[in-house]
């Protein structure tokens, strides 16, 4: 059983008992009659070939309160797109698949570039952004949720718990963030445990507990890929196209609503997905790139908020981070011992040493270009610049999806 303690500046909605998911879904069916709920799924085709997406699709077949499911499909040729269309055809909700590699969507990207909009690199950030634009074209949509597509132990309760605080008419939340335990026979979530949280706590000390940093430190799993927005918030946020996606979202939410309307929800007892390699020898891959992008995005947000990031501050941050990271290792070592988990202190120390290098690299890249990679524009901005773009996007997706799926057996 989880605790019910409330700490930090946002509401924490823990899982206190095993409430039947059918009860939650029955309520969501009633709520969604007037306020529609859309689920965004940013996926690579390769995830349909593994164990995660087939399991997710099977679970979603039991969900009947969703207005629509929008699958953002990346790295798929035409035959693979047709296979996925067939696999998704058994769901109860209407399904729209955005085929990023198809000629119609590529033409939409060309239109954005021609009108001066950044589209970033191909990947999750762009997929989430385009999916959100398609969802917001439907004026009946109230809640937009998204979750990762590599969750091996996915259960539909995760989605129900994530959207419930926004869909319920008796609450006043605008943003919901999922959290869970990343644990099996050992502790996972190294970027959060050994990098993000120690960096945030070091910065809190250096900035005399800046309110934004207090807000970030209130999340139990700030880098989770599971979150939900209400419509008015979703249409105004900007999204980072790189590994800083979750960080940029938290920054945008902080700017555009109040902490009283932000909650975090325990959506599962445990959560298992693919584990990224540390990639210490290649800073452009794996957890190394993730840590660098997250830190650089964080520095950019703080600079835009008026904090002067001097060389002296960075030097102190570098030393303070390593102190907080060492403290984290001691705590997680004790937690693992108490619970009989494997814990490799040497491996954890090596991870911290690698993350320290990524922190320095993020500082250098921030100094070279404080503005950095531009976030993808809010959909309010896109509609102002290209008034017919959302309609054209909806038509392109509809044409791709309306063509009859080829009778191609799925190889996954």
C-alpha cells in the first residue's frame, strides 16, 4: 500500500487500494459523454514487432470511453503502415494513424517549413506535437492523454487513472502526470534517480529554492512519458523536439497554469519498459544524450525565467551535483538492501561520473547557444500562421486511413 503523504507544491494522488478498473471506467464513460477524451500514442513501427505494442493494443480493445486514439507512426514503410492499420482496426474507439513517412504527411511538413515553422528532427517530440494538433482540431475534445509505447506490462488501468483527475467534473486539475516504481530485481530509472533529481536539488540550494525548481522537485517521476492535459492548456504549450520533451512540457505547464491545478497520479504498482544503454563513449546516444538534452533544456528554461547562469554558478553546480548524487547512491543502496534487491554501487558510481560529463557538455552547449534548438510552436501559433493547416492535416490523415488496408499478415 502506498502512503498518502502530500509533499511539495502539487497534489499527489496515490494508489491506496486495488479499486476495480471497471468502476473507474464506468465513471469515465459518463464523464466522456460531454467531455471527449483522446489518447495519443507516439510509436515506432519496431515497437509493434516487440512485446509492448501488441499487449497495449489488446488492453485498449477493452476501453470504451475514448473518443479517439491517434497513433503517431514513425519509421514505417507503406507495407508496415498497412500492417499496423490492420492491427489497430479492432479497437472500440475511432483510430487515426499519422503515417510520418508517407507522402501526404511529408507534404504537411514541407508546408510548415515553407511558412517558417521549425519541425525538429523525426522522433517522439515531433510525433507528440503533430498528434496533439490533430486532436485539437476536434472542438469536442476536452482531455488529451499520452503514454509511451514500450510499456511491457501495460494495463488499461494506467490510462484510466491518468485521465480520471482531469475528466472528473468534481476536480479542477488541468495537467496530470503519471508516476510509478521503476523496479524489478533491481532499481531502474537512473536518469531520474542519479541525474535529474540531484541536479534539481543542487540548483535549489544555489538559487535559494527558486519556485520553479521546487515545483520540479515535487514530481515523483518527472521524466515519465505518461501525462494528460485539458484542451485549453494543450493548445498553448510548446514542445521540445529532442530528449528534453518531458522537461519542456513541465516548464510550459508551469508557465501557463498554476501549481494548484497540477497533479501527479500513481498509475501502476510497477512499470517495465525497454532500458536505454548508458553510452558513456558516445554522448549522442542512449542515456548520455538524454541527460545532456534534459540539462540543456532546463538551463534554457531557467535563463528565460531571468536567472543569470554565470560560470561561477555552473562550477558550483558541478560540485554540488556530485555531492547530491553520492547521497542518492547511499540512500538507494540502503533501500535495495532492505528490500533484497540487487544493487551494484560501482555501476551506479560510474553512471554518476558519466552524468557529470553530460552536465558539463550541457553547460558548454548552452554557452555556445543559449537559445538552443527552438521548441515546436504551440498550436495557437500554427493556426495563426496557417489558418487552414489543421483542416489540411486532418484531411491528409483521413485519406491515408480511409484507403483499404492491404491483406498483409502481421509479422510481429
